[in-house]
C-alpha cells in the first residue's frame, strides 16, 4: 500500500514523526560531538593541572635555595630549624610533582621522558640542600658542600624547563584538539540539520501534493455539479479519505444523473399526455356543442307539436331523426369521456412516478449534503492535527481551510438543488390534484352523457309511441319539452366541464414544460 492510500492523519503524522526522528538524530550527533569535545577539554584541563604542578616544582626549586641561604643568615638555631622545615616541605613538593610526571598515566611520553631525566638531579639537589643546611651551625658559616649545592641548583635549573616545554606542547596540542573537535561538531550538527531539513521539505512537498491534487480535482467536479454538469467524474483512485470522498461524489453524481434523466423522461411523457387530454377535451366540447344545437332543435319541434297537433306526425318524424343523431353524439361523447378518463388515469400514474423521482433526487441531494458534512468534519480534524503539529502544520491548515471551503460550497450547491426539487414536488402535487379534479369532471361528464343517452332512449320510445298513437301526442308534448330542456341544461354543463377540463390540461402542459426546463439545466 503506497503512501497515497494512507489516511490523511497518517500522512501528516509521517511528517511529524520524521521531524521528531530528525530531531533525535541531530540531538544524538550533537551529544556525541559534545562528548568528544568534553574528552578533549578534560585533556586540556589535565595539561593545565600538569603545568601548574611544573610551576610549583619550579618555585619549590627556587625556594629550596632560598631556604639554604636563609639558614646561612639565621642568627639563632630556631631560625635555622624553621628554614630546615621549609626546606623539607619544598623538597617534598618538587620531588612529588616531578615524580607524578614520571608515573602519571595522563602525561605524554615526552613529558615523562623529560621528568625522568631531571628527577635524579632533583633528588641530588634536595639531598645536597639538606646536608648543607645541616652543616650550618653559626651565622655566616659557609659549609663545605655549599659549592656542590649551587652547582646542583644550576643542573636542576637547566632540566626543569624541558619538562615545562613538554607540558606546554601538550597543552597547545590539547587546546588545538578542543578547537578542532568543536569545529567538527559544529559542522556535523549543521550538516545533519540541513540534510534533515531538505528531507523533511521533500516529504512535506510530496504529502501536500498527494493531498492537494485530489482535493482540487474533487473541487472541480463538485463545481461542475453546482453548475448542472453531471458528466464530470473524479479520477482519484487512492484508498484514503480523499479517494473514498471522490468515489462517494462519483456515486452521488451518477445517482443524480440517473434521477434527472428519469425525471426529464417523465416530464416529457406528462407533457405528451396532457396535450392528448387537451385534444380530447376539445373533441368533447365540439360534441357537446353539437348536442346543444340538436337539443335546441328538438325543443322547438316539441313546441311546434304542442301548438299544432296536426304537424305532430311530421315533427315526430323529424324529432326521431334528430334523436338518432343525438344518440350518436351522446355515444361519441361517452366514448371520448372514457378515453379522457383513461388518459387522466395514465397521467396520474406518470405524475406519481414523477413524484417518486423527485423524492429520489431529494434523497440523493441529502446524501451529497451528508458527504459535505463529513468533508467539513474531516477538514476540522485536519485543522486540529495541523494545530498540534505547530509550525510544521501551517501548510496543512491551509489545505484544511480549502477542504472546509469546498464542503461549504457543496452545501450551498445542494441547497439550491433541494430548492429546485421542492419546487418540482410542489408542482407535481398541484398537477396530481389537478388531474384528480379532471378525473372527477370526466366522471361527471360521463354521468351527464349517460343521462343524455337515457333521455335520448326515452325520447325514442316517446316518438315511437307518438307514431303508434297520435291521440297521446298532445299530452306527451309537454313531457318532451321538459325533457329536452333538461337535455339542454345537461349539454351546457357538459360544455362548461369540458372547457374546465381543457384549461386544466393546458395547465398540466405548462407544468410539464416547466419540469422539462428544470431538467434542461443539467447536462447528463
């Protein structure tokens, strides 16, 4: 699994972990360098101690001669004893210090060789000093061994500087070693810090690139979605949060595309059905107008029959023909009303499918809103992680801000889609209510057509009876006139309901066209 498939937290954590490792490595190298510098400093300190011992030995060398000379000038035995005590102390200092140079493990071979060469002279010098001082018994007395003592003083005077020179060389070498070690340590720490900084910068660049590129691509796809373009897809294939977000966005866009396509098809079918229903309403109106005209003629015929019984036979014949025509028109109206009822039922089913498609779009948009909420939460988590990272997390805070802006832009886009879907659902509900009213109107028209058919049948029977029995024609004339008046009223109602049906069909056509326009806002 490559780093691009790791979670965003792991990617950020890898940078922090690398930074911590770099700090540990740099600190380790610094500690190692400091240990080396400390070792050289201890050597320099030992050289300083040895130099101080050499100075003490040199001062003791001079002090021994002073002790002997002070004994020569002493006026009392007590003063000579005091000089003897100082001599013993100074002899012990010079002998001990030079012996330490010979036996010490911290000294160089040159120092040990110089000390080993001068140590016999020192022992001879201190011995002669003690014997010379012991021979002094009176003030101003020069003992026999005083000349040998002075000669021994000169020998030590020549030997001690060789020890001091060797110690000075060691001190200079130790000081140079400290300086060199310090410079080397500075170079090592500086180079390690520079290398860690370069590697950390490369890692940060790679991680930021792995995060930013998918974000930019998903942002462009969602921006296209906000503009109504459902043909764009994110090509992010990683298995981290960004890859899963891109896959979810692709699935959501595909669901929206499918729903919009179904929505557009349903809207077109609704429009076609509404136009057919409007045409059927026009035919019903035409048939009703014809029936109204024929009913008027029948009414006039019945009036003439009542006025002149002599013309009843002729009027009866004419009325029979008119009644047959009315029967045909009524049957045609019944058939047209049945077709209109079936068309209204199909339209109602289509609107139900349209409502379901709108609900599906609403669900898909809510899914997109949920994805935007998850993206916002992810941006908040990334911001928190970046804040924990301190200075190293500033770049990730910027990325997290882009993620948060992207989530808010998605939410605003989905809010607009939700508003459009709600308008579609409202129009769909209004259309279904209008279709329900149309169905009721068609049912009433069917009832009226049935009434007309019944009236026509009754009138046909009346006409036959009139033909069979002219004696009853006068009494039946008033009944016929009343029936035809009812027929005229029914026909007028049919015309009014047919006009209302056509208006509702036209309104349904407008709604369908609006739905098609809404679907046309999307590219799919």
